[in-house]
């Protein structure tokens, strides 16, 4: 579906929704949990809250081109802040809520942010640790009034700033509207710092045109409209959620509901009953794991019914694509739907039309499983540097194991070394104050993505791996880790898997077990253990993994097989610095941290 109208800038979206479109809308624009229930925010309230805050920022001296940072979880105030900053012609610098104090300090200084909006005391405390080192910082605004501290220098509550805004508006009534009109589509609207798997964060400069070109392409590609309800839980500080789950939702006239947290998504799905949800493969892995564990606890008869239904679901999906559904298959599918699929669909609220998945590769088997039970996953691919989408599958044209076809207006080609190159109106302006890195990835108008891939005969793009992740064994064989890692991750006993082998004689692996799964395995067989650390050292558990991995190894070439592995007693995480905020593994850090264990595998 098309956008509600052709928007030139993001403040145009705000003005249209709050002043024109919203007047005729009876349903809410936003919803968030208050107490024990979700409460709505009208278009009028959205307009008033944002406008008051914008005038408040102006009263604090924010003007065109200034940088203002936000570090907060998804909530309405994030949206008010964003629209206020952009409406003034300033630049939004979003920070992941999971960032450390040191990372906050680097970004605040590199971006020259004059102010920062924080959600709560936890985020304020991190900022306070480095406040004296933030050279350009003049004020801090806290969203939670209860977390205000009079001891903190130049600290205001969100409401304080809105009150200051009303006083400023009385003196300069046209200030906000005038700035919205002055905003050009080629102006930088945001600088998003990519954490990267190595080195210091780089500030990706995106214009209004960059992002809105992607929004328009999304609305041409996916059937999204005013009746859609989005459940938002991926961080708004990431361009994927910001473009797809926020700007696209707004531009289509849809409603956004904010999940309370990642932990409550399962419950919020049932409460909100969304029609569309943007997410990452990790969510599907968790849902799948819970479904399978539940099935395995059922009687043998119920297990047989479940797997029969899945088989029918897959056959039905294939026949539907080929438009060759026989009467017999149709009848069997109705039975499978009644016995199995409907119950599973109700766990997502029962109204979900499709998921949009990004951020990481979706294992083919997961896509096929969810399609079989009637939950369609549309996988796309992109980078922060491309606002973010470069390619995507379509609702009626898709192929699991691929990231679909190029987005409208985007050109993609494959370089001689297999690297994916892209150009289009969505490609960034460059990295902020970093010409060297910019020149390395933007060459002759093409963005060098750093990903390796290829097109198949039907024009679907497949990502093989990151260019910098490819490594060569000492025997001269090139290895792409991601496909091998994804193969082993389909085991119900494996939670995380890291392939090792650069310049080594053979491949090895660091394996993080699914701790719940191995505890259940041990308990069922009366294997004694004190704790997780004790359990992973048991021969019975090591033998379980050896047997499990040998089954998967059959699908690999001899040189791709894992010769040795070690089980770890804790998962890789953002907090430990081993993963980026979008859950990409920092391989160098992991290999350095577990160097002794790795060397031991090769020295034995």
C-alpha cells in the first residue's frame, strides 16, 4: 500500500498526523502499558506533547543543526523527543539503552551533543559517571519524574521542559512551525552509531530523504495500511525498528503499541493482538524452542499428531505456492489447523498477518516451520548505512534461505570477490567526522556492504557471510562460518555456537548449551549435578553433544567438520561486551577472551 501522502521530511509526517489525518481518526495512534492495562494516546495528545517539548528544547537553546541524544527504552516519550528534535531542524543521536558509560562518553563527544534525554535513574547514573568528560553537554532531561535528583547539574524532567516550552511558545508562537517548513529533505536528521564488531563506533549520517525513501519502498513492498497494529519491542535506537516499526507505521496510518520489555513480549502479543511485528530471528528461535519442549512433554499420541500436522502444513504451503492444492490436502490441512495450528497462532494474539524479520540471518528451517503453522515470516536484509533495507522477500513472493529481491529504487550488484554492493536514495551520506572510513565503504557511488552473497536464477539474494568473517584454514580451504554455525544452532541443545579455525589445521567450536534443555536431559536420566558448571563437565553431557553434532556433521564437507569443541558455562551477551546491541557476535573479543580454552583444544 502507498503512504498516506508523499512526505518530504519526517516533521512533515508529524504535522500531517497531528493536524490533518488525526482529526478524522477515532482510534489511538500509540498505546503503552499503564499499571496492568494498555492505554491509548490520541493523535491530538501526540501533537500537543511533542509541540510542548519542542518549544521546551528551543527554550534550552536548541537550534537547527544542533545534536541531541536519546538513551531510552521504547516508549511514547522517545517518539515525542524524536519528532521535537527533528521539527526544530536539529539532529537526533539515538543511543542503545544497553551501552556502557564509556561508549556513551565516546558518542556524546564525537557527535558534539548539546543535550541528552534519558529514560530513568539507571541511564542517568551511567551518564553521571562520565558527565564531566562530555565536553559539549549542557543539559540532561529525564523522562521518569520519580527519578529526578536535585543534586544533578542542569537536570530537568520531561514535564519541566514542556512547561518551559509553554512559556517560550507564548513569546514565539510560530517558532516550531517555521522550523518544520525550513527543514529540507537533504538535511541530516540522525546520526546512528554502529557498534560494530571491531573498533570504535562510527556515526552513520542519514538524511530525511534517505529514511523516507526506504519507508516509501516498504509501503510499496508490503501490504501495510491504516488498520494495522504494530507491537514494538526492538530498540528504537536501531534503524530497523525506527524505519519499519515507527516511521513506516506512522506513514501508513497504523497504530503502534509498545511492549513493556523483551521479557513480556509473549504476554503483550496476547494482550495487543498485533497484525504486524518487526523482529529478529532470536525471537523465533525462542518460540520454536518452547513449542518443541512443550510437545516433547506430551503423550506419544499427541506428539504424532503434532508432527503429522507440521508435515501437512509444509505440504500445504508448497502446494499453495504452486497453486495446486488438492481436495484431500485441503481437508487434512483444516484438521491440522483445528488440532494444532490455531492454538499456536493464538499465542501471537490470533490476528498476526506476518512478521518482518531482520538484523541477522533467519535459518531456512525456522521459516518453513512457522509457515507450516500459519505464521508467515518475511525476511529482509540491510545495514544502518542503507537506512536500512536493501532487499526483502515479499508476502506473495518469497524464498526461505534468501533475503528476497532488491527494494524498489535500490540497485544491488555482486563484486568480483563476491561482495554485495548497493546504491540508491537510501544510502548514507557517510560516517560523521570519519572521512577515511567513509571513503573505504562509499566508492564510485556504491556502498560496499562487507557482506558476501549471490543472486540465484530467479533473482533472490542469498547472504553467505561477512567478508571479514571468511577465514582460511592452514590447509588452504576457505570457510564461511555463518552457514555452519546456523546448522548447529538448529539443535535443541545448542543456544550459541562459535566456529574457530582461522589459519588452523582443523575447525573447532565454542558451544553454549541451552541450559534448560540439558538440565531436563540430565534430570530425566537421573544424572547428578550441583550446578551448570558441574553439569557441563559430566561425560554424559559431553557425549550427548558429541552425538548430536555428529548427526549434523553429515551435512558438511569433510573440511567443514568440527573436530573438537568445548562447552561454556555462560552465554555471550551485550553486557559482557561479547555481542553488539543488535546481537551480532564480536568474534575478536570472544576469541581473545577464550584464547586459553581454544589453544587447549588445538594443543591436545
